[in-house]
């Protein structure tokens, strides 16, 4: 009598990457953009709530240390304002506009008016009819000679209240009685009501550390990290690393990034310190910034003692092709010879379905589609005789959801419910996979690249990106000279290293070029030059005149940008 062995299961590891760059003016600590706290109340809070609702779900949540520092800063400044009533304690003009609109004056008042319009038109503005009316009124004012002068404090207060209600996470709007009461308001918001909204914002941000800590303590999530300020490690280590995937790509004038290996190690070590201080634990794994890896990078991560790292599927394919290494199943655990570090590679197709495609699907259909694909992978791996296949689904944990109805609530709720109970799908974490000591595939070669198209072209190669690298290299050389000639005490050394790290972050380079919205390109260009100028000031060196001029001059090309410029697909 024939016997039938049970069908094999497939492990799926969701990694949600939480990241925002340093938005504070290095001179006075005033936030130049509000995205850190807005994503906190919208996406970081919602993500925790979904996991709390479905305790059998398992995921990896990756935090960038420089984001954690800003979250802690927001929670602290809001609490100080609550205790003292001193408006100067709030260092984000958007929060000041919420509670004391009259305190926002001059050029900052006009900037706040523009900022309060920056929300997804269909999903966040038009969803709330009073908000939509106010936006239309302000858009009319912007055509006048003095928009900020014509905008009353009452208008800015009401617009700000609706803006923050629209940016609140779906679980927050559903679960907080104070927000439900505010949402029922069709008229003006009193100062007391707006104060109440600020209190919700502060409490939500302050609670995030404990919420994610509890999820980790009960084994529901694995917390991992990215190097401190989100630098592209392969480029710090070798400014020509991008040529491995694109040999003919243009390069900056500089041949190398001075002492880049040292700086890469600093970002890892300092990132760990911040992670430990704010989350109370050491990370086992690392999602390198943008999944960017190279041979020197994985060696460094291995030396640092990480158990695992992850990158993009096209990096795996480039590496296999380079070594003429045949592989029938990509859903495996990988390693380089002689290293204990284990490598996982993103399933670009499934990750991009969540990041880009399912936003226009009914949530039930999207859940069914993803489930079907995972079961198909299990069947294929079973047929190939692959033991314990692993499907990494890795994507931005914050920017996709504003393109979904209700901030992606129904998709995430449905996915966690379905997958956590599916007999052939196991939701798990990378460390849990490694606890089983699975067999791994030894990669004969590793071609430098990232999760974006398998190369490094998003951060180097285009004229504006290369100019930005040249400005950074010039600043790094000035830093080395100042360090050699000066007598820095421990405090000065730490302060200067921190400022240099901010300048080394990847986001500046991401936004340079013509494939991003012009407004965002200008914002990040100005911020990058501001951070570099502050570095020179700290070094007591003259600020170069070239930092007065834009590095990237954007041109509008309609239809080029998908996902608002904040996201990219893994495959071209």
C-alpha cells in the first residue's frame, strides 16, 4: 500500500525596515522635516498593533539607530512641553503649528503651510471631507501675494489638526477614544483639542520602545539593526565597488573614500551602542543599509559577530552568474567560504507585490495571491528535494502604506491572520531559522550590489550623485587633517565623529538625480549641504564656497517616479 509523506512547509520571514535619516538642523536641533514622528504615529504604531493582535505571527523588525535617537528625542521634547507649557521645548515647526499656530511666523509660517499639504491626496486628504476643504482653501491662498499673511491662526490650527489626524495610524484612530472624538469634529478645533492631539502623539512615540521590547521578549519579533546613520558600506570601503555590477558606470573624481574601512566599522560599533541603549538588547542580525553588500562588507559583518545579514535577489543572481554557479532554488541559506555569517536574499517578486502592486487590489485577493505563491514555492522546493526553504520578504516598513486604503490595515490584518495559521507556511525569523542549523549553500563569488536592481547605481554614478561624493570626500579629508593637527578631547572627538556619520548617510545620494520629485530633491540637497557645512564649522575650517550651490538641480519628468520617490522595485 502506497504511503504519502506530508507535504513540506516553507518558512517565510518578513523583515520590515524602519528608517528615517537625520532631519535636525545641526546648529539648533530644529527638525527640517517631520517624517520621523509622522511615520511613528502612522506606521511604527500600526505595525506593533498588528503584531499584538495576532500573537502567532512572527517577523523581523529592523531599526536604524539614528531613527531610534530621533524617536527618543521627539518623545522627550513633547513630554517637556507637556510639563512646562514652554513652546520652545518643541523643536519641530509642524508640532508648534498644531498647538500654538501664532508662534509660527515669517518664512517658517509659509513653509508650514506647504508642509501641511504633504499627504497622499486620495488616501489621506480626500478621505476626510473637512480636511479636503481646508486643503483646497490653502491651495487657493498659495496663489496670492502673501499666503502666510492671509492664513489666520485658526486656519493653520484646524488644518494642522486634520493633517495629524490623517497621518495617525489606522489602529490609533480606531483604538484611541480621544482621536475618535476629534474625528467627529466638523468645525474648528479648540486649543484644548489640539493639545489633546499632541498628547496622543507624544504617548504613542514614547510607548514604541516598550511595545517593541515586549514583542521581542515574548519571541514574536526579532529586532535587527542597520549601521548607525545608514551608510552604503560597500562604497565607504571601496568607492569603485559599483563597477562590479556596472563596469562602465561614471565615477566621482575621488578614487577612494579616505579611511573608509574605519568609518564603516564605526557605524557598526556605534550603531550597536545606540541600539543597546534604546532597545535594551544586542541585535543578532543586520540589514545593511539598502541591503548593500560586497566581499569586504560581509567580511566586516562577520568579524563584527553578526549571525546573519540580508540583501537583494539580484545580488545573488549576479554572484551566481559571475562564478558560473548553478542553483535550482534561491530560497536557501547562503554563506561565503570560511565565514560564520549566514546570508539571506530577498524574494524581489513577492516583496514588490506588497510594496507596489497590492495597494490597488482588494485585501482578500492580495492575501490569497501571496499565500498561493508561498505554497507554490513550497511545492517547487519539495519537488527539487530542498530541505527547509526560506522565503525572505523584505521591504520598507513605512512608506508603502499611505498608498493603501486605511494605511494597509486590511492587508496586514489578513496576512497575519492567514499565514500564522496556515498548515504549510511558517512565519518565523532569521535567527529562528538558524537555530535549526540548516544546511547552507556556499557562494563561490559575491558581486557588490544592493536590493535595488542588484547594483549601487542609486547612490553613485550619476553626475549629481558623484558630485555629492566629491563634496563628502573633501570634507572627510578636512576631518582627517583637523584630527591630526588638533587636540581633541573625548567629547570633541565623539561630537565630530557623529556629525561626519550624518554626512555619510545614504539618503542624500538616493535623492540626487532626475528620478525623484523636485521638491524632495531640493529638500535633501539643502539638508546635505547644511550637514557638511556644520561639519566644517565643528572642525574650525572655512566652509567651502561650493556648499552654497545646489549639488542636484531637479528637472520634472512626469511619470518617472513610482511610490513617491521613497521606494524602488528590486528588479528593473
